[in-house]
């Protein structure tokens, strides 16, 4: 009973769609829209939604500690009916802009889901996904399946930036994950950008 009480507010949209006959309800979200460096990462996931299947603690990834996110991401991927993660490079972000990169990344994730979802819940992005979709403002905090996608994407990208930190140690990627901290910006000014930097994001302080 406690599980239902804890998670019921995260399942309002999913339960409504299930009542309309939707069997496979997907969620998608992105991580890394704002950093100065690194890819944007998206995840799309179809989760089982029976009472016994709900993973307690799934929420907007920003509201969950790093340690807890890793535990949840592993559980989400283990239980998921389908889970896909994709990334768009910094170079392509510069070419097509960040919003188009997010849309492209999400569409790639959704297209790769199997089975094909009956409906998609998406965090605040209006786009043609090839399946019926419903954008939700702050969807990662309102929807269980979007929250699950946000956690998987966040853990994936954070690990990626930790790996990049070893290749490019000057920028503190293991601490800032590519975001524009004072330390990070100072490093760019002192040693210049690396191949991971989004040129269109750093032009105000690096030419």
C-alpha cells in the first residue's frame, strides 16, 4: 500500500492513458541541453506499469542524489520493456542548434523502441515522433516514465563526462559535467577549448 501512496502522483498520466487502452506507454527526456561541452543525451523508455512493477524513488533526475540515481538507473534498465539511449555530438549541436539536436536525439530514441509505443510522454518538447505524443511541462517531475528516462540519461551522460575528464583533465569535467562553472570557463580562457566544446556556446568568452 505504501508503494502506491509514494508513487501515485507520478502515475496520473500513465493511469489515464492505460484507462484509454494504451498498453505500451513510453517516456522520453534529455540531459545536457545547457553545458558548454559534451553531447546532449536522450533516453526513451517503456516501463511495465503494474502495481508490483513500480520502482519507488523514480523522479526528476535533478531531485535524486548521484548515488541513488545509479541504483535507480540500473533497476530501470533491468525492468524496462524497452530502453534506448542516444547522443548527439557537440559538433552536430553547433551545426543544427541545441533544440534541433534534442529533437533529433529524442526521435532516434523513440524510433528504436521495441515494441512500438502506443503513446509517448515527453518532457516539454513539441515534435512529430511518429507516434501519438503528449508534451508535459516539467514532465520529468510529473510522469513516472519521463522521470525514468531522465534518470537513465543523466547517469549515462555523467559517466561519459567522467571518462572525458581523463582525456581532457584541464576542465574539471568530472566535477562540472561540462556545465559553465567559474573553474570551467577559466580553464577555457587559459588553455582554449577541446574537441568536446560547443563552439556556439563559448563564443562570448572564446573566439
